[in-house]
C-alpha cells in the first residue's frame, strides 16, 4: 500500500506544480496587461488628447487599443534609451 501512495504522490506533485505554474503565469500576464500596459496607454492617450480620450464607456470598449498604445509607448521608450546610449557612447569617444 505504501508503494502505491509513493508512486502516485510524485505524479500528483507534478500535476499540482503544472497547475500552480499555469495560475501564476495567468496572474502575471493579466497583471502586466491590466495594470501596467493599460495604465501606461491610458495616461499617454489622455496626455496626447488633452483629457478627451479615453473616458467613460470608451475605457471598456477600447481596452485592446489602449493596451496596444501602452506597448507602443514602452517600445518607443526602450528605443529612445538604446539610441541615447549608442550615440552617447559615440559622442564620448570623439
């Protein structure tokens, strides 16, 4: 009886580990998308449109567009940092 429990305990731990990893991955992706990218996109769009977009029902209706804007802003910020570091190094060597 003890051998059967030990044999199944390992497979049960593997299943629990996979489920836990999937839950953590899901939470991380949702937190990243909903908290970081959505709010970066929202603040950027509010600044560019002087507070007109997105407001009210548009927050829910255009959630994907707002997240895409957040991704775009972070990518552009990263590109600006890369260019600054590259040309800063070139300028310093002259």
